[in-house]
C-alpha cells in the first residue's frame, strides 16, 4: 500500500479503479479508462486496484461494490462513484477538477 499512497498523495489527479476479475461491468469499464487516458494523457494517472487482492485498501476506502472509481488530488478524495461511466462523462468529471 506504500506505493499506492505515494501515488495518490502526489499533486497529480489520480483516478483509482477498484475492480474485481469476476466483475462483468469492470470489464466494460476497462476500455473506457483506456479512452480516457488516451484523451487526457499526462493530465491524469489511472490506477487499478483489485479488491480481492487488496481487501484492506478496499475496506479503508469503503468500497461496497465494483467497479468504484475514486478521484484523488494531493491525497484527498475529491470524487467517488460506483458503476460504469461513459468516457465523455468521465472526462467531464476529471476536467472539472
């Protein structure tokens, strides 16, 4: 979790995707995140956290369902939503911060 904390505590915008391998909607979200990264490039860092392999982190951030996205800036959670968002909506959320 040390690397995770150092990344989210940077002054960059960091989008964390809490997912599970068995989750169908998580598989739908993966190419959307690729599109978002392609569009925003260096403006966003995207991390994927497997809730089954990182239960303490998932519990700490109160992840109740997957996929859940959390946007961090300077270690502070500035946005959180569960479920799948389309690339345009997600880009709008990110650029709004």
